[in-house]
C-alpha cells in the first residue's frame, strides 16, 4: 500500500487582536466557474461601504528586502490610509511544546513569526494575516487527502491523510492545500505517483530532490517535474521574481483565481510564498481580499514568489499544534490555535483523524 504524503474557531494570540477583521461571514466562493453542487448556499453581500470595482491606487512603501535572516525585518504598510496599528512588525510565535513558556526550538530564537498587512487603499476591513517560517530550522511536507485529489492512480484506501507519526514530536503547524481537482484540474505528484496530470498555465509549488522548496511557473530548469520529490499546481502565480502577476489587473474578467457564486472577488483566500533567498516561507490568510490584493500583501511582507492555495470560508485553514515534550514522545499532537477566525475544528484532525483534503505541514528540523 502506498501511503501518499504531500505535506497540505479560535484566534492565535499574537500581541493583540487582529485589526480590521470583519465579523460577518464572507461570500461562499468556488474556485472555478463550475456550478455549485446541491445544498450550497448563496453568497452574502459585502460589508456596508465596500467600494465597487478594483482599487486603482498602487501600493506605496517598500516590501521587505531579500531574506537571509529570521525573523524577517519590518516592512512598510502598502497603504497608509488603511494600515492598522502594528502593521509591518513581526511577532515571534512559540513552537507549542507543552510546559515551555514562550520557548522555541532554536535556543530562544523564533522559527515562526506573524505579521499583518492591509492590502487595499480603501477597505480597512480587508487584511492578510501572514505567518513566516525559517526554512533553515523547519521543513515543509505535503499530504494527499483521503478524498482529494480525486484520482484512480492512488485510490483513497491507500492514502493516510495524516501527519507521519515519526514527525509528531516536531510538528509545528498545518495549513490547507489547493483547489479541489474538479476546480481547474491542477496537477499533483509525490514519489513518482502523478495523482493529477500537470496542466499548462499553472503555478507550481514543489520540493526539489535536495529538499529545497520552490514556487514558479516553470517548476525548475527544463520543466523538470519528474525530478522533484513532490509538486502541487495552483492557479497562475500571484508573484514571481518579485513582481505581481500583471494578469491580476484583469482579475475582474476572469475566474481563474476563484470568485464567489455571485461573482464577487473579495473573499477569503490563502497563499504560500518564498522570499528571494528561499530560506523564509510565508503562509498568507486573506479576509475580504481579491487575488490581486492577496498578491500585494504577500509581496509586501517579502515574498518574491507566491501561489494562491485554496479559497472559501471552509477550506482555508491554519493550525498551530501543542506538541508532547521530551525526546521520544509520540503522543499525538493536538491543535491548540488557529489564525483563521470562527473556524470549528477537531483538535486531533491531521494526527488521529484523517483529512479529506490535501494539506501542508511544517515541522522543526
């Protein structure tokens, strides 16, 4: 049996409450223009005062410089008018070892940090909440869900949908993967098993043979998909080589990056990014944002490349875990907190109860 692993409520306390968040439920969104299945609801309206159309203003201030150090340095808010108190500053996150008060896996220096950015010049309630990971001290993994992606190559019965047991003692965080297979047929591969064939005009999140992570349109020299340990395709890259995808300026005319049933683009979204050095990884959770605004937020915090992951109220997930203390402790870790507000969850999901959707997880080295 092939156990296919593809490493992909409450609020995390991080120096105060999140600024600018909306208390209402975002519109129900679907990744493609396909009709919704039975039993799905209609989208709710945007908050009162939400401007129509895309903002024409350009971000001001400077994104953070190319990486190499951790935590990342401060960055300038893209729009002074909507910047919240604390925007641009990183706060270290504890690694969650039980009984360790504020400690981290690397002698007191944090391996995870969190920051907030408001990427719209008019909507102060739209924000991107970002968690950064030091890839010199952490490692990314990717897991296929028991149901998604739909594939006959590796049937559901042969998928664990769980974090590896040997990684329990070093588990830090879990976050969502990408679109469902039927929403775009974006490809996926691990250990030579191609669950969904690659498609053209997609972004690739991948791990090279040497264990380094990449995000790009080409997926590497000579489009070497077969040489990678795993890869996951997404809609076209949000950010590449430090530049926002110019096609996002016409996002209103496309459903490629997902939209609400009624066509609204300012919805709940998520993304993964890398800094220019490839040593800092970012997970971004956006509330009431368009794909372009998500790209603005990811670039502003320092992502030189970024890919959109899943969207929608129910499918964007980020969890920090409480880990058993001490070497050789194999008690299953439990979810302790989430950066996604009002998200119900089972504390043993991903470690005891299998996940139906693909997901990423991060562990300490």
